[in-house]
């Protein structure tokens, strides 16, 4: 894990006196359509947001068969929060324009549960006093490290509850890290002006209380095949691998997270498939149990691979992920045949 929670003796402290000039980077996860809207024709929209708020904004390159891109806004806290507010306004206006499109690739319909928006849009009944404002409410997904997320949530959830009450937004943090990353998603729903205010408060808190990670893992991306149905994705992000850990007695370990919905197929009837994988790679593979409180369709199970040689562990990991990929494609073909 590259998310450090140990204070650095050389890290300058952020105080009330210098907080206004403190520079931060805020990162959002965007769908392809959202990223396209933010960039605008010939980059005009993103350039205006940068100029209006005196920030630097970068959007990660679009990778083949990838469903999401990462927006990074860098600048002073208030400027960054204002820029994200402008991003929200663009997303709100774009959502209205695209509401009738059937081809839109959205995080709301992503086959990967960890990318979906969890907070439902307010109903017309909830907005009965101002129903015309419903279209202005947006959801964003902020990338946060473990320590940042803990600070934002606070003891017994007290801080996040106060943000929700004070700024009139809804907030929800995912329980698990994103694939190939040490970050989690913090979803925020509300009007652009409210999101701007809550981000100002959140970023100020994080700047004062959380030591930045020295080498954050930022390799995350989710494969997505635009020409397929929702289930026909590559499996690059349907799992999460962690850094190998050298264990006592010259043993090596890797952890792989598999979505619950695929666990049965990976294990095989009577455990035959996973047993064959163990024998072929000369490794031990243990499967973590799911708690009774967790919903099967929204959880992952940890497959722990242990072996005396790293090459065996890596081979087992590769075979495990290949089996997962095969199963995902098989189910996708079934969906396409049924359409």
C-alpha cells in the first residue's frame, strides 16, 4: 500500500495562516461521455474552466476498451473547488441534452458495481417545492486515499454526516479500493454550488490533517467494449491485485479480489476448477468468506494465493484472471444471443 499515514518530519504543516495559498490536486473519475463534455469542442470548455478558476486541469488519455478517465484539477483549494463546481454545471447541462440518448455509456449502467453511482437521484416528490431544479442535481465520483477517506468520514461517521447536513448534499464512500489502486470513490450528489462548498470544506480538512501519500498507486482503469452489451467487458478491472508480500519461510503471497457473482464459476463444481489450478501451479489458494450483512451482488471475495516461488504465485494469478475473463466473455455472449 502506498497510502502513507505516518507523518513526515519534512512535510510542511498546513495551518489557518497558510491554507489559502496551499496547492492541492483533486481527482474525479469520469465516464467517457462526461470527459468528452468537459473537454468540449476543440477543448474550449475545459480551457474556459481553467482560465476562469486559475487552475491546471488534466484528463487522462482514453485507453482502448476503457470506460473511464481521470480528471485532475490542481491549484489553490478554493480555486479547485470552484473548478469542480463548473465541471458539475457542465455535467448537469449535458445530462439534460443526452437524456434521450440510448447509446450513452454511463457509470450508472456500468456492469462493474464498484463504478456505479450508488446515490439515486432525488424523486419529484422530494423536490416538490422546486421540481424544475431536479435537472441541476449532479453526482460526481471523487478519488480519495484510505487516510483521506477516514478523515472525511470521521469517528462514527460524524464528519460526513455534518457535511451532509451543513451543505445539503448527499455523500457516500465505497467500502473497497478500486482495482489496481489504493484509492476509494467518494460520491457526492447535489447542486453545483453545494458541491463547491462541501469540497472546499473537505479539502481544507484533508490539507490540515492528512499527510499526502509519498507514492500513490494510480494505475486504475476499467476496460469497456463500446460494441458490446453491458456484460461484454474485458476483465481488467473486474479484479484487484495487491503488491506481493514476502512471507516467513520464503513464501510469497498475492491477493486477488473477484466479484461475488463470478466466484462460483471460478471455483467450479465441487471445487474442481480451483483444485486443478492449485495442482497445476503448486500453490495454495484460499477464498475469503462473505459476511452475512453483505449483498452478494455488491461484494468481492478475496482469493489468497500462496507459494514458495514467486513465479508459481504469478502463474496462478494469471490463470485465475484468465478463468475470470473467460467466464465474463461467456456470460456476455449469452446476453448478446438473448437480445
